[in-house]
């Protein structure tokens, strides 16, 4: 494992390790080496998260402006994404017809995500 550089700066703070890991991977996909700090502490005692500033994503000081821009764009995209609606659909794994989100049983063939045939 690579040893983190001494000039690291925090570019994001996240409540969950999943969000922090996604941010780290997003930055690395853009060519910015990123590290996660304090994930173990927060995982061991979630109540300490607020006291220490949650889980941090860190980058080299030289990469800070670009990293902040990338993370800000990600946050904008999340805010602008419309919420899932009843008109959104997923394909039935049995017949391929569209099933509305939130419906576990295909109205066309009766197949269900719950296992077995629909009622």
C-alpha cells in the first residue's frame, strides 16, 4: 500500500464509508490520488463521527482545487437528479416487460422478485 503524502488536505467529509469510498474512487478515476481518513474510528464508534468531523477524503494540496471541483460537480448532479417516480420502470426478469418501481410482482406474467409466482 502506498504511504500517504505529508501535504494532504481534506476535500470532503462523509458520514458513511460507502460515500467516502465512492468519492475516493471518483477522484482516482480522474487521476487524483486520494486517501480516506478516520474510517476506522467512525466504524468502531459511530457517535464519535460528529466529534472528529466524520470520514474524510484527502488529496495532495496540489490537487485540492481540481478535487473540490470534481466533488462539487458530483454533489450538483446528485441534487439535480429527479427522485424516482411511479412512472419509472424496471424490466421483469421473466418476460422483460416494464414493472413500475416499488412493485415486486410483474403485472404481465406474475413473476415476482419475492420468489415464486405472484399471488
